[in-house]
C-alpha cells in the first residue's frame, strides 16, 4: 500500500495563506490556495502568498486543486498558481463565481479549468476521491473535504462552526460527519482558530439584534465595516436597514463587487428600494443612511482607512457618524486598526468595536464546537491547523484530556511532511517552502534584500554619494557630493564620511578606478563603516559614479 503524506505549504502554525498537499504514491491533490496579509515591517507589501516551488517541481503529479470556500486566505493565491500549473480547480457554485471574479483582476482573458461541485458531491481523481460535506461558516457553501485514501479518510474540517440558526438556514451536515466517523477517519485536519475561546460561539443570526440596536440609536449616518466576503452579514445589514427605514450604500470596490455578484447569483436578497449608489447619499438625511465599507483590518488603501485620513474623495467622516466594526482583527493587524479607530474619533465619529448585543460573531467554532467535531468524527490522528502555535498547543492539550494519546496528535508546521502508513504516523523530511511578498504591482515578489532596504529606509533613511570619474584614465575629477534623506545622524558624521570616501578613492589603484562597479562598492563601504562606527545607524547607502571626460 502507498504512503499517505500531508504537506502544508501554508496555514499550519499561522492564520492565513492556507495551502496543503495530500499525496498518495505518485498522485497529489492540493487543498486551498490562499493569501495572508503583511505585517507592519513588510514595507510596501500588499499580500503574502505561499512559495509554490514544491508544487511546480511536482506539477505532473497534481490531479487538482480543491477549494473549501471562497475566503481570500483560501483562494486568493490561485491567480499566482494557475499561470504556473494547468490543473483543474474544484469549487462550489458560489466559490467558483468568486474565484472567477478574482482571477479576472489578474488573469484577464484567461479561461481557467474550474469544475463546479455541490455539497454532497464526490470527485474521483485517480486513486483518491474527495467528498464535499457542508459546514457552517461566514461565507456560503463552505465545505469540509473527506479525502479517501488507501489507509482511510483524511478529513479537512475547513473553517467551521456549529451554528444551528444560520442566516441562510443551512446548518453543518452533522449526520454525514458522524457517518464518516463511523466509516473511519484516519486524520482530522482541523480548524483551531478559536480553540482558546471556551464554550460555544454565538449564532451569526444574533448580529441582527446588534445591528437593529445600532441603526435605531445612531443619530446620523451608520458606517459598518466588515470583511467584503461576509455575504450573510451583508444580508442582515440590508434587512435591518430596510426594517429601520434606512437606505444602504457601499464604499469600497471589493465590497461593491461582492454584493453585486452575490445578488446576481441569488445568495443575497436586496429589499426593494433599500440599496442606493454611494454618489446619491446626499439626497437623504444622515439618519436614513447605512454605508457598508471596506477597511475592517486597517488596510491603508481601503475606503474606511482613506476616510479616516480625509483622503476618500466620495465621502468624508463628520461629527454624528457612527462607525461599527463588524469584524475581528486578524493577528498582526491590531496596530493599523486602532490607528484608524483613533483617527475616526478625532474626526467626530462614534466608533463601536464591541457591544453587549453583538455586532460581530466569529465564523470559527469555539472550544466546545471543536470538541464536538472531534467526537463525532472520531479520528485516529488529530492535526490542528489554521491557527498559530499557541492555538495548536491548546488543541493538543484539549484532545489529550479527551483521551487521545500524545503520539496520535501532530502539531505540524509549514513545510513538514506528516507520513502515514498502515501502522503509524510520523514526521518526514521537510519540503521546500516559504512565502512570497507581493507589492502593489501584484506580480513581482519582494525579495529579502529589497525588504531589508525598505526597512532600513524606514528606520535610518538614505545617503547618496556621487563622484565624477574619468573611467578611461582612472582619475577622480570631482570631490564627492553627499545628499541625505531621512538620515538623523549628526552632521559631523557626513563630514567624516566625506573624508573616508576621499581616502578610499585615493587608496585605489588607478586600474581599479576604471570600473564603475568597483568604485561604487568602495564608496558605499566607506560610508557604511563610518556611519555604523560613529552613530550605529544603518541607512541605505547608494554610490553613484558620474562618468567625466578627461
């Protein structure tokens, strides 16, 4: 019998950029292909994606990419993978619609091979099969994946919660999950995002009460920021706006396109007369308006963030506005979020991030819900993912108390291989993995040296040194000129640096002074050594050689 291998390239030991390979013999399938968001030290970086080197090197073995749901951290990197691999993508109707919309932004005119599956369907790919099982989450048609291998079922829970009163009325298929448990789940690859929250998470439908209270009590406009993919939250905002006599508009391209898509595909019902264009809000009283806005994570170019900086041309924050944060911060985004919140307060808005009557509930199950998933599926091995190391360790301790021995619980990390045969499971060799930082252009990876230079620029500024040289004769024709930007060191450091450059150029052999690259390196080295020795700063130093005629 063939060895079964589970290989996360993203999403293990972190929240975001989910991408996992399941391999049996010479066949591979990929589960999800997502992005994560940059941290504050990632200057100029927009998104982070997995390094796909391992997938590209094994592209002839890959049978398909199977998508659990259409959140960015599960599908956002497809537009970077599909140009490298010609493989089919399997997704539900809503997921496929969202994926096509996202792919059009970067792969305009492309025709990806997307196969639509529905909850309950099973896809046969070589010796493997993948069954889609409905679970409840904060986006329609989220599915757990039951992958049948020679040794048993590898069950990916996807992002899930056990919500018994969801907005769309479609609950998790507990009966089918229980049947899979009886059939025999070899390994449970489980969401662990909220494992540190005891009890049961509140139902998504409870948000309507919080919105109703806020919409009724707000004296002026209500701005509501949330994830643009949270279709169920959009439906509640539309329904409560209609009920309370308010009109609803949208600020932010991503939010607007998602609402249009969801309405067109029948996943959102817009009450008649409720939706208006953002450009038409001046025609209504402030107490008759709700505006859904992007920017719940403090993204600098999102609509709400621009409003907080008074840079959003289509509307401005004013005194009397109420801003509802209907989203939970993704770890690492807290600083950007609170800076936005503080700017909104200074502009006169009342910002509500927490409320006794919830304006946000999580789409991920709390601890008792995770216990229920473990109990009804009864896996032999338990593998917590979609969480940071602290979440994985809490999960490990929880299932050990539930009776699982330590050797059957694996806190796997990105790049690690979990190998399972008929007798045991153990860690195998690490595969090539990593992450790529993508800047505003959307198709260029920011390398570590470039990121290092951006960091240095942000901390210590830049020093530019130019000198005129007759490269034909190897003669220095002008005294070096130094220009600084963002450098805060004492002025005497620049004087010392100037003398160091002059001495270094004079010490060069005449033949070496005919090579502009060598001269540049000598200039930069002299400045760096002087600055680091005298004031312990590390600015970016750029040497410029200006060719001069003799």
